[in-house]
C-alpha cells in the first residue's frame, strides 16, 4: 500500500562514530525523499567526521578513518542537505531516539537552525514494537497460543517462559537462518550451551554492559568519556579513573570485574595497583 503524503517524506539512515549524540559525528547518510506525487529522489554523503572513528565502530559499519580522509565535513554539505530536506517530514528505524537527534545536532553545530516543530517524525521501529510487542505475554501468545493467567506473578511468568522455550525448540527445529557473515546456520538445537550463545544480544563483559568485548576479545568501556577505549589501556594511562569508578554507584559486580582487569594489567606490568 502506498502511503498518502501531503508533504515530502524523507526516509533516512546514518552511520556515525558512536552513539553519543552530544559528541559523536555522522560519517555516512542516505536519504530517500518521497514527494506527494510519488517521485523519489536520493541524497548520499560519505563524510569526514573530523574526529577518529573508533575501531570498535568501524567493525560495525566498515567505515574507517582512511575511507573518509578526503571526504567533506558535514558543514561542507549542510546547506545542500538542508535544501534537500526542505519541508520534509522525517522517517527512519529507531530514528526518534538516534538518527533525528544526531542529524539535528550536526546542523546546530554548523549554526543552521533545524525547526522540527513543524515536521512530523515517523519511527518504523516504534510501529513494529507496538504492533508486534516483544514481551513475555506476546511470546506466550505467539508460540503457545495461550494467554498468561496472573501475568506478572513470578510463578506464572516462570512457567510461561519455560513453555515458550520448549515451543521455540519445536518451532525452529532444523530452521536455517543467515548469520552475520552470510552463512546459513541452524542455531536452534536441543543443547543449552548452543542456545545460550545464540540468545545473547550483546557482547557484555560485566553483567550490566558497562564493559563490553570488542572483536579482538578486549574489554572496552561502553559509556562515558572513554567510550570505545580498552579498560586496561585507560587504567594504565589514567589510574584515577579506576578509583572514581570504585567510589561511584556502579554495581558491585562491575567493580569486581574492573578490579580483575586492573590486577591482570598489574601482572602484565601495564598497570600500577596504587
């Protein structure tokens, strides 16, 4: 079904140096503008962010410092991009939370006002999550065809979770999917270790995800001013950061984990204990 438009709709996606709107920068943007008459126009830019692209980010979108070394800065294309977006509503996937705030931030850095009060934002992920909820109640209905009685009681939710797991094993037995490298795999097998690995959605090192693993298996900070940098290197260079974390309200499990990293660094001769 074609969407009814009264003004242009700009569907777009960006790749960036990271996820912190206030400090990270756009490195790639593609915009598909659909006009009310159905005409489609495209805008694409590969951009030099003016700051290093962390290796952990390059591993995700494949864009390195070398790829953008001779590319324009955002400010160099900002006016033509704004003209392309003139009078457009905006749409994307998870765009309300990330892409739109990041785009507006880049315009403001250039001194270009982006009046979004007259623009409508259409987040496809928001529609997806509301129409196809990803909670236990929805999973129980989808996999088991039943409604949870006494939902949100520990007993009922636990038993429903167990039934959903068994139903998933039945539903996805011998079902192939494509992995991140494009290979066909059969991930759902009757084996807890295999299912445990497949069910992980993050590369958390500590339990809450303040510390994560990069593609080299090194722990890096997933938050704060050292986001993307390895924990051991930060502790070697700035040992007071460890002290700050230990005195702050981080979970005890996280404090124990970073203490183990610091001790490991000391044993390697890279980190001082005092």
